[in-house]
C-alpha cells in the first residue's frame, strides 16, 4: 500500500496559485497518476482530466465531502474538458452516504417550450439528421448548474464559492492542452467556425499544438456569476440573456421561462442484486439502471468465471442478453414524468428468464426476430464520468454530457460555454436511429418540458453492507455494456479495478445486428467460433472510457482510470 499525505494549505490564494501553476505546466504531481493502481485510505477522485481530478482531491483535503468534490470537479471539467465537461449540458448523480443512504439526482436536459414532436422532419416525414445534431436548434434546456446547486444544498459541507473558484482560475488563467485535445480542436475548426461566426476561445488562427494555453475569459465570467449568485448566476441575468440571444440567432427552442423553471429532480434509485452484491443505479429517464440490472440478471445463473473473460461462450451469452435488453429499451423507456415506465415488470426475474429462454447456443438469434418482451409474463459518443469517495466513505458517481463531442458546436457568445445537442437523444422519428444507432418509440417522443432518454449509468455497488465499487463511463449507446462488462471483470474474473477498466470491450445493441469489438478484444479462435454460429463481428475504435473506484476487503481505495483517454486518479 502507498499513502501520500501533504500538509494542508489554508491560504486560498496560495491554493489557487497552485491550480494555475499546475494548469500552465500541465504536470501532475506526487500521488497523481494517469493509471495509478496503488491503494489509498483517505479519499479518491477518478475523472477524465488530471487537472479536474486534482481539483477534487484538494477539496477532499480541505475537509470537503464527496459531494463538495463532485461539484468542484464538475465545474473544473467544464473548463479543461470542454468536449464533455459542461455548464450547458446535463447528467445524473448516484450518491451513497457512509451510513448506506442511497439517492439519485436527475439533472438531465429538457426539451424547450418551442419544441415540437416533428420538428426535425422534412415535409415528407423524413428525419433531417443535422438539425438535431448541430446549432442552437439541437439544444435542450441545460441542467448541470441546477444539478450541482441542488446536490450541494442537500449534502455539501464547504462554501459554494470555494468549490467554484478553482474552475474560475483555470478558465481565467488558462491551461495547457494535451496532444489529444489539440487534435480534437484542430479537427473541429471548420465546424466551430461555421457555428460561431462571432468567434470563440476554442478557435485560433494557427493550429493548436500540445502545450498551447487555452484561456477562456468569457467562460471565467460566467463561472464568476455562478460562484457569486448560485443558480441565478446561470438561469437568470446576463448569462441567461446571452443564452437566449444565442437561441434567437440560431432559431433555437429554449425560452427565458424554460431557464427560470428548470429544476433538477431527486429520484428513488434503482436498486437490485447480483449474487451477493447490491446494485444502486440510476432510474429513468436514464435507461442505464434498468438495462444494467436486466443484463446482470440475464447472465447470473451461468458459469462465467469458468468460461473466462471474453471467451466465445461468455461473449455469446452477453451478446444475446444485450440484444434483448436493448430491444426493451427502445420500446419501454422514457421520461417517467411523461410516460409510465414499467420498471417492476422489466426487472421481474421471471420476465428476464423468459427473455433468455429462446436463444440457442448453436446459432445467433437474428435481431430481426427479436422484439420487446411481453410484459404480461410474471415472476461517438461523448460524455464523461467521474467517481469520488471521501475519507468518511461517502461516494458519488456522476455521468454528465453534452451528448456529441463538443455538443452542438455552439459556444454561447458572451458566456463562453458550449451548448448540448441532446435533442438527438429523443426519438426524432419512431424507428429512426439517432447518432449512436439507437432507435426509440413513442415513450421517447419529443414533448416540450420532457427529458430525453439517456444511456448514462452511474452506479454504486455494495457488498456485505459496505461500499464495494463506484463506476460509470461515457460512450453513448456503449455506456450500459461498458459498465456491465467492467463489473463482471471484477466480480467474475477477479480483475483489479485498473485491469477491469482497461480490459478490451465488445458491444451489441439489438440494431444494427453487429457485435462491435475493440482491437484484440477477442482472440482469433473466439471470432472463428462466433462467426460460424452466424454472429457478425465488426471491429471498431475504443469502447467506453470507464473511471471507477474499488474498495478492497482491507478498506482501502483502488482506482481505475481509463487508458483510452487522459483520465487520471488523484488520491491520498
């Protein structure tokens, strides 16, 4: 075991100077490492950015709890990870206190008052894809700021302003972009130019290069408003005026009343069991919690441990489970405030068993033959996730998103933050795939004020009444399967947290009828056996970007930071 402690510095100006120096230098010091497999006792933050993880750790060291750190990380990510960290997006939080209290917070975006069911269809009723992906018209009402305000009001300990200040400093003074970020910004130069004719800090005359400093003055001003005025600093006043002006320029669907009336909602978490493990996860409008428990229950009775990780039998079983779960997702899941989600029926053990009863080990089940289940049976993705555990054992799993990478590509002029393109997560037209290839039905049709369906799956797991794991990932439609496979890697295949996070993943989502695999996820023999049974294997790029924390049986925290990105563990 390694433990690193540092003397706490209570002078906030020196602390902020440290953040600025770290941001400009691009370094990660001491106990902070991209893929640190050591174990720690006092707290841990795992996020998509070393800078954001470090901000969260500093809050823990100042006496803040996991929720305080989560608020600080959320706002820091809005600065240093603009492709998914956000003020202009939304997400979900799963919380578990040290004493075992569980709660979940829905700060998912909503359709604006000016939205309509067929707003992305042409006169012939065909979907116009780009309208729900780019520009102000693609954006739902942001929920991230309201969510963080609500989380802090219920569980926070430190002063709100102290949690926002590190993000202000990072935006005002800038930070060095990584090689990955430079490449992303360069690849999107034409898109940013098209949708931001008045300019944005994300554009520069020459190409971005590793080590260039990204300064975001307008974003710093917005963060100062939020720091000083809380919720009103974003949903009212100058920042709201700037957002509405952007809506008017881009013929968007968000009104001032939408902003003023937006509320994050506490919801009862989805809770179930897998063997001796208690799963605490997100309810609708996230599809992730129900789908995750369906998947776990679908495979629970089979000898996965004997078969092995990514063996052909394991892959076949998991694919057939995923095929059926994603068919259910398309038909039955949506915003529970607008549609009665049949949660109990979907999680009924007899129903799940019946869904798995009609697959054959001899051949693949064509997705064309699979529909949603009969509920009368009885008994590119760009998002980001971070996991946090504090000294007392409180834990937070937050998945937050703009939907596509850099959202709608619109940066609000005068306010400096990116708008989401979450409207594409509605069923723009029933049966028509969204940007992730997911199809939906009436349950997820566009209605003003409705929250769009999501795959985000922030999850906390207990064992023997104690914290066991905090886990989640970005990845669009692959989120659910990535979380599922990461959990199995630890529980069934005895992997460390880092090994489970880094393990190669595969994915199936009913339609299209393809098994997507990361490079070298399956060995040649497994591929040969699966193809012989009729499975279509489609190699693709990275799947998921999991950030997770495991509590070992000795009570120490072990992190997993995904090597697919610049993700980092900060701990003490």
